[in-house]
């Protein structure tokens, strides 16, 4: 299975994000920015929907996980509801994080959660250096729009009507796991 954004450490970093997220997956799961569908391995096909902007990457996801549902972001019915919305290393790429998060918060069932991983703002310069040496993806780093620390991600979660129910740092504090509950 390939990955669009490649750096020497990219598969390891992806696997760590999945590992911290897996225990939190409940019920019907929407995987926003699903890429090749790596998270699908951990969710039953009937409970999984993966969406991405990149049609080519969705072709690969469908090939990797033919029993799971993958679709373009625009094809997702805004009236569809999920128990868990997951966005692993996505929100930092979004030009309007509040509008983006509001969209997915509205797709949660009552009691549902949004799970986000994102690099910690303090480590953004190191991420850039790692990208220059092909340890992490230079393309992905160049696409970063916003960085967050605990205070700013908490404000964002609360601004869309979610309650911050979990926050932790991982990967030696360079990454953050955030859970907001409706």
C-alpha cells in the first residue's frame, strides 16, 4: 500500500496516529481525509465511510478496502450522521478550520465525538526541517495552513459547540490528540 505523502518517517507517523485513535473509535465512523484508507482496517465495513478530496487516492483506497465505502468529499450527504468523525493530520491543511470543524460537528449524533490529530505548533519549525530532509513529506508540510497548541485547539473545539473531552500529546509531544464531544 503506497502513500501519497511520503517521507522516510511518514508510514511510522501515520501508524502512531492510528494507534492513539483506535481505542476511541465507536459506532459509525466518518474518516475525513482518508487517503488510502489505512484507518479502514480497524473499522467494520458497514460502519466506515472514508472521504477525501483526491479522486486518485480514493481509487487506491477502494482497491485496498473493497468492502468499505469511500467517496469524494462533495458526495457525502450533509444529513448523514456518525458516532465518530476522525481527521488524522488534516485540520492543519484546512484554510477555514472553524467552518470545516462546524461542518463535521453537525454530522455527529448526540454524544458523538470528533477525533483530531494535528502537529503541535511549537514543533512546526522542526517539521519543516524534517520535510527538507525527506524524513516527513515536504508536500504535506507545504500545505499546512494553521498550527495549533492546546489553548487554540480547545477554543476551536468549543467555538463549534463541542465539549473538549480529551487532550493528549504523543510522539514526544510533537503531535496532539484532541477529542471533542457533542
